[in-house]
C-alpha cells in the first residue's frame, strides 16, 4: 500500500491542466523536453516545474541524453494510481 505522501504526490500530478496536457502528449511515446515545450504555451521554467511534479509522483520517468531530458509515462506509476483507485472503490460503501 502507498503511503499518504506517495498517494498525495500521485494525485497532485493529475490536478493541473498543463500536467494533463503533458500526459496526453506523452501517450504517443517518449518526448524530449524541447518537443513538449514546443507543443505547450508555457515557459521553460514552468515546464520544468510541471515535469518535476510528474517525475516525483512516479507517473512520468525521465532520462538525460546529452543536454536534453526525455520523458515518458511510467507504467509502474500508472499501475500504482490505478491500484489506489481500485482500493478506494472496493472500500467505498455507496460507490
């Protein structure tokens, strides 16, 4: 079972329109931060802020290649979020 901090970090990742848009862009596969920046109407520091939240949550993983970061959706992070939602549904009385 996830700790309350891990759970909060995962769901914090889903609580922003920009982060949801980033996740949608990553559905097609790994993307360089430069490509994400081109597709979004945000500044580089703002992208970095959102990517830190996504990576810290475990929903997105990043790898450095040269001077660029490449990001992809983490199957393990998604499984953890899905597992917690399933747990909540199974415990809910009126769901």
